[in-house]
C-alpha cells in the first residue's frame, strides 16, 4: 500500500507544481494568507459564460423533461434581464424556494451572472423558518414554487420583494411575475453588463442554528470557483496515480472498460445545499455534463433513471447508495454506466465502501467530507485508496491548510496519533455568517475555520473524523443542531427539561431523539409533542424517539446535560 500511496502523493505534487493547470500559490484574502489556484477564473459568471460552447448537448433532465445548454442559456439571459429590470444589482440577493426543478438551476445562474447572492431556501422549512430567513437575508426577488408560495401566503406579514411564481396556478402576490411570462419575452442575446468582484457573495446557504435559528453562510465567488477546481484537481490526481501505479507494476491493470460515456451526474439531494449545488451542479456544468434531477428521492426511480440516462456519477448521502444496493431492482436494472457511487453529507460506513466496490461493474466508491462553511469539500477519497482506507475521508484539497487544536484552541503537534479539533484555512472558507459577527468570530480566527469535528491525520495526510465536537445530529445528510430542537421543545408549557441527541438509525445514519421531564402536574404524549413541534420545526428535526422520565436529567459540574452518558444508558451505544 505504501507504494500506491506514494504514487498518489507524487501526482498531487506534480499538479501543485508551477506550470500545472492546478498550480497553487499563497495570496491574501480578507487580510489573512490563503492558498489559491494561480489560474482560477474570477467569478461564477465567468464559469457560466464558458459553458455556452456546449450548445446542443443535454444539460438538465428532470423526470421526463429535457433541456440543452443552449435552452438554459437562453432562459438565463431572459431571467437575468428581468432581475435587473426589477432592481437587482451586484450585492442584491435573490432567494430561491422550490424543489429541484430546472427553474432552480436557471434562477441560480441568472442570479450569480448579474452579481446577486443567491439565497438557497430550505424547501423543508415551515412558515416560521422561511419567514426568518427572508427577513434575515432581505432578498429583492423571491423565486418560489407552488408549495413555498402557499407558505409565503400564510405569513402574517410579508417583506417587500418581487415574487416570481414557478409551476403554480396560484395568483402571484403583489407586483409579481410568472415564470411563463418571463420566458415568453424576447431573448436579449447577451447577459446584462455588470461589475462583479471575486470576493462578492455568490450564495447564501443556511446552516442549522445553535441558538434556535439557522445562520446564513456567505459563500463568495472566489470560494465557489475554487471548490470546483479542488474537485477537478482531486479527480485528476486519482487518475494520474492510478496510471503511475499500473505502470510501476504495483497494481494490476483494470479489466477492459466499456466505451466512454458522456459524463452524466445524478443530483438526488436538494440544490439548496452545497452537496448538490457546489459539488454536483457546478463541476458538471463546467465540464459540459448532463445533470439528472428528481422530483423526490425514490431508489427505484433512481435506478430507472440511471439505466435510462446512462448516469456515470451518483453522489448523494450514504443512505441513498445503501437503499439502491438493497433495492430489488438493483439486479435487474443496467447500472454498468456508473463510474462512481457515493457522496457526502455523512460518513460512508466501511462496510458500504466494500459493498459498492463489489457491486459496480466498472466503477469505484467515492466520498467527500466538507461543510457549507468551506463551499463544499474539505477532503475526498475514492477508488482503490478508499477501499484501502475505508475509514478515512481522504486528504485535504489543494487550497486548504489543515491543523488540529485542543478544546482551548491551542495548536497540537502534528503526528499520526494526535487527535484534536480540525481547523482549515484557505480560499474556500466562507466570508462569514450573515448578520452574525459574533458567530463569525467564534468560528473563524485568523482565517482558520473551526470545523467542530474531532479528527486525526495519518502519516500520508489522510484525515479520519473521530467524533463531532458540535452538538449535532446528521440525519440522512441533514444537519440538525440539538439546541435548536431543545429550544423549540421548551416552548411547550408542559416541559421542565429537554435533552436532545442522535441515536443510530440504519437507513438515515442517525435519528433525532429526546429525553423529557414534565412540569409537576403536567401531561404530554409523544403525538401531542410532535403536533406542537410541526409549527416551528421542519419534519426532519422533530424527535422520532422520546423518553419521558420523572427524575431530573443528570448534569455535569457546569450544569450541562451528560448527553453521552444518557445516550449510552438508554441505547447501549
């Protein structure tokens, strides 16, 4: 294995060398040193403009709808003109609240092409959550589908904004527009002329909040572009290392591969997250790939689309890969086109790594570890390196430095046995949290972003996530902060104490659970609690397992709940 790893490290060094398309250098971003690609384009608009050459190639497939690059470029030009006509200028915000419809993609590229920050609204949010994000981000325009418009109309008051209605027969509020009316306008032939800075916000994605409300992470044009190039560099390094290992005789050559297929990516996770937007849509678009969208996740339908569209790359949360492998249609559907199966959002369990490796005819498992706060991936692991080190999420991407710190933030000595909180610094760390200077200062110190994850880094630079420092549950790839759920529970008059944590769940990885103590004389059932929480929490955040107890919840000397001990007592793990 040492020889194989040597080939990978050699490939990475060659890609980082001067003259390489992926050469890096140190620059200064927001007053701190940051590793960056020398030849990176400046903005996401520049990325989009380069894709016009793909013309009549398939770009988006949504269920039975199909659009070429030329189709979507025309729609983007029309929408961009409409946005500018309605007051959108560089620095404005355009919110998108809808399912993974093709209109989401058009709205995204039109927004970043006129210098706006696209606000990705979580489609699962209930009315209160949606209202909070709109008031926090103050978009000039909201693009919304029927379900999100229904929630908008339930808000007691609406902030002034231009509304664009998508796939609905509902009356558009105020001076709004319909998608059909915008698309029936004449094609302006070019994008509006605007001046966009590389460090302007490109996107605002909301992360679950630790104090009851989500935080809007400010993703810049620079960071978004660099995430695309990081993904390309990691993919190129693996291919180069494979060739070097075969040429050296360290590994046998692979069996003959079928004729190369056009790159086709399935995006089964929501576009309002970096996984689908930054790590699938962005690189697929730059390379002229086809992106397959789904109305909602269904493993049987996914297998049908993989066969029909010859999907080459599937990237979702681990539970999706597992569900497809376990589905009865796996053995009957043609999945031979798959060159990669995996994804991120949660750890890919070692057994699943080997299952994928054994199930794919011409492909390999892959994973990426990352955060909204890093515009996408921090590490990536795939192919034979993933099979050899299935517990590792891989080495860091080219434009990130890494270090481990203790609980007080002090640097720890480097070494394969050192365990500490992982911090990263580079061109892909976010600018900060919108309207949250304190949260920004807590998370980013001298450019170093605290991931909140406990990790170790081996002698080859491969990173292993040991535990999470943040009080968080990862349910099917969705981050749920326990304190947010506890805050919602405490609003019920019957609750005296509430302690929320994650418990293992085979399909989703983790599920939200709660231990509850009622006030004297109060009564509350599980069903009553769930019904109460539906008004303030998205469905995936509501505890599915509840324990009621009469004794106070045990605490440490600082008064904090002993969650790990409580979880072990109740679940044995």
